[in-house]
C-alpha cells in the first residue's frame, strides 16, 4: 500500500469490547428454541438498531410491550441486563489502539451504540475515553452503514478520507466506509488487524 494513513477509526462492539445478547438471556429464557424465537420475533436486531439510531429505551419497550404484553419482563430485561451482554474487553485489540495513541497517531472511534449504554460502557471500560473523540450513532441519529455517518465523522474530526483507515467487524460497515472514500479493513482478530495495519504502513 502506498496510502499515507494519518487517521485511524475504530469500531467498538466486537472490535474492542465483547457483545452478546445471549449471555443474560440464556439464563432468563433457558430453552434455546424459545430464546431464538424471542430474538427473531420480539427483541430483534432491527428493533435494537433503532436505539442505536437514537430511539429511547422507554419508547422501544413500550412499542413491544403493547404488541406482546405477556413478554413485558423479558422485553424490559434487554436494557436491564445490558451490562451482562458486554462482559469484557478484547485486550489485544485495546493494546493495538492504545499503542497507536501512544505513538501520537490520530485515533477516533465510530460506533453504532445507544447514547445511554455507551456512557455506561465508558464508565466500565476507561479506554473508550482515550481516543481523540467518538461519533456515537445514538447521539447523531445516524447508523452505519449510512454514508451520512461516515461523512459526519469526517467533518466532526477534520479527517482526510483518503488518509483514513476504518476497522469494523461487520462487512456491510466496512463496505459503507469504502463507498464514502475511506480505506477500511474487516476485523476478525488482533493478529489479522496487526498485519492489515502493517500493510498500510502502521506497525504496532
């Protein structure tokens, strides 16, 4: 690669911290078939992503409870036990990010995250406050892979798209970043990330 990378942008969930809604719900709904049905039909990915876009939990819960009143306890449990869904950081990935910051590199973060749970995550994982800044989807009312969120982040932090590399675990978000004009790599683990960054001249 000959690109001169001056800006490194990290996703957060499944890149820097673990996220798995099954963790509390394996206890709350022990039957796997029922639990899978619940996630496929009630607290779905599409429902949860709207909180990442800025919908309040109160609004989100009320919507589902009206449709599924018998499931109120489980619906409210999604937010109530959210902290159990993010049990730990990916230490090797965090070390890469902190190494880049220590070198004086320009590091920011771009994440699909509800506003309130992100602040909770920052309290629990202080490294989420160490970059130059973060664009949180719930704060700006946009979600990846909408082109507008990459544009918002670029303008907010004064990035040169050609000199920016983005790291995300979701192929669709990587493609969205590329469509906007960033360089982007798919995260699948720390060793692959090290080699991907090295290919762009960033040795960590």
